[in-house]
């Protein structure tokens, strides 16, 4: 299994601390999928913006359909995210 250094909640400062706080407010915790880019908060912020656009932006697909597609792709790729 790969090991990637991440920044903990206690170590987070500045923009990363704000991103972590938003994640806790949104999901109740900071998931590892968010932490994986913690060394590069600017990249993390863009990644989260992309996710929000894909899942919540204008589309002919419902949010349920988008989540279902994401789940199906993750399952086929053997990824629990």
C-alpha cells in the first residue's frame, strides 16, 4: 500500500485550515480523499471546486444520477471512494 504524507487537522494553518473547516462543516469530518492533497492547498482547492462543479453545477443529470455514476465508476475501478 502506498503511503503519502498528509497534514493533520492540528497541523493545518492558513488556507488549508479553512479548507479543512469547510470539509468538517460539509461532511462532519475531513476525509482522506481531501487530505491526500493537503501538502498543496491550492491544488486541493481547485480539485474541490471541480468536484462541486461536476456534482452540483448545471446538468441534464440529477444529483442522484451523478452520484450513481460516480459510485459505478469507483466500483469498477475497485476504489472505495
